[in-house]
C-alpha cells in the first residue's frame, strides 16, 4: 500500500480495509468462470441445442438416400442464424447483459455535510439524505463516508413478456442453388420453394436469472466543495433455464426436418432441455466526482460526473461489457425536516448494444423521528436515438401462400425505465446508519425485476 502515501492517513486506512475485504471475494470468481467454459452466456445458448454433438438449432442428419441437393437440410436452420436466427439469440443475451449493471448505484450522501455561511465552510448535522439519488451539499474537506449495501433481485420480464414463458420462432434459410428449380418444381429464389422452407422451429423457454450485488462505496471530501467517490460491486449471478422445441411443418407426409427418428417416423418435439450455472466476481467499477456550485439557504446546486469501467465479465452477466459515463445536475433544498431534490443528466454508453439515455430523478427525504428518515424517489431513464437492441423483423414466406412468421412474442418497443424507490435510514447510537430500500418497476421496458430489495450500512469518519 506504499503507493497510497500521498493520501491522508484516514483515507489510506479506509482503502486498505476495502482491499482486504475484496481480496478473498474476487479470487473465487476466476475459478467460477473457468468451471463454466463460455460463461453464462454460453449456458444461455445451450438452451437452443437440441441433441448431443449438435450446435444451436441443429437437427438430425438427413437420410443419405435423399437427393444430394437436400443432404445439408439439417443445417438450414443453422445457416439461417447468421442473418436472422442468431440475431434473436444475441438479442436475448445482450438485453440481459445490458440491464444487469443498470441498478442505480448507492448515493454518497452523509448525515454530516458542509454548509457555507458568510463564505466559510461549516460542518453541520442534517438528514442522512436519499438512498439512490444525490443531493447537492458535499461532505467537507477531509471527511469520509464508507458504505456497503446488498441488493438482490430476479429478472422476471423482458419488455413486459414473462421470462418463464418466452416463445421464439426460428425460420429456415432460403435455399437456392444450381439445379434447385428443376428439383423443387418452382422458382427457388422465392421463399417457400422448396416447400420445406415453410418449416420453422418454435422454442418455448423458461428462464430464471437471479442477481445479487454487494457494493462497497467510499466517498472522500477532497475539498470543501469537492467529493471523490469509488463504488466497487461484487456481483453474484445464477442462471437456470429449460426449453423445449417443436418443429412446425407445413402440410402432411414424410418429414424433411426432425429432431430424431426417420422421415416416416419423425420426432418433431425435442426432448426437454435444462441448463444451470452460476458466476461471481467484480462488477463494473465506478469512480465519481461531485462539485458544489452554489449553496444558498433556500437551495443548493451541484454537478456530478461518474465513470463506469467494464471490469465485470459480460460473458457471465456480471457487467455491461462497455464503458459508460453519466453527468448529473443536482438541485436540493430543505424545509425543516422535509428535503426535496432533483437530478437531471445524461448517460453515455460506449457499446453498440446499449443506448445512451436521458436521466431524471426526483424525490424527497423526510425525517420522521430523530433516528429514522423516509426516502422516496422516482427514478427514470429514457433511451435516446434508434434502438440498439432490435428484434428481427417477421419473416415473409411467399409460397405456397403469403404469410408472416413472427420472430418472438417479445414486443419490439423502447427500453425506457421508470422505477419507484422507497426506503428508510435508521441512525444508531454507534454512529452507523442502517438502510433498507425497495425499487418497484412502474413500466416494463428492458429486462426487469418485480422488485429490487436493498439493505446496507453507512458510517461517517
């Protein structure tokens, strides 16, 4: 820890304790990931493997006595994944990864804050403040806030569709090759000729993804008007899922596509498929700076910048996989025991699978007893620009009649997020502040949980 020598002794002690706390937790994460080749994303893909030794959407080998032109028909769904089907699987993977690190990070508000009276900084005791929102006043030079909290949740819906009842449809490739027209008796450039191009695989998925995040938060008053903060999340993710597929042929007669069996005695429904796995490790580390702009008796203004680094494994759904930065303008005021606040800003994401977003949070904290404070917030995030996570378009089949095959029951909508947050902070004689909180979805954009529960501790040094 010699490289910490330039910091004040109090800050060095806190960082040393944090490093000791993190060390034994991080090491098993490496072992955990090594024991799951391909990570949990690989486990998710396994839900679409319907036979030993096959890849995603691979079927039984065709009859060797069939015309050579059709000998590769067992791979026609596989080749189609490049353009459409794999896009559907990728959408599911990226939607989960993009949302796993989107739970709001704990704020760095202290029950001791600096106020400026006649231009001079004065440390005063105040309400312990909101839980997931920011207020404008800073800690004060040399003061430290240490916090830890545990949030736990289970993803239950994707754009309003229950994750335990997903339906995805995978279509056939458009087969066209030299001699195809004469073999098929029609124009093979039209989707639906040969007739077996009408077949599609319908997959029903029951997905259970549980995430727990243990966050360590540290804030230090670098100056009276400047706070420097660090948030280190340790993420625990477990995935369980099962799937079953059914081939949906057009018409009757000998089957061209099947999971097992023969064309005259085909198995058109796959055996049940079950996968499970878990992973743990450091999530996306965040560094933040808050700068107080103005402090009046009636109102306070500040700015906050936070950078999130892709230190969490995207393959194991421990992080987003991309750098992100948010900038906030902060307004807060106090009327006796009632303290409203508002945060407005912008979230930039470097990855091409996630949208930037406009951020808006408004709420209040209310002292209800000398030892208890109620904190209520409305937390929202509205995506900007064209959707980065787009579902494949419905597939138009031209022969023997026009029809559309929808890719999935998941709607192609925006992933705006609106949440309600309600919690309490309880002061103890020892100086520790206990935190309990719940976040409830008020809409169904993105991958969401029915509730996010949080418990934590704060301590001022």
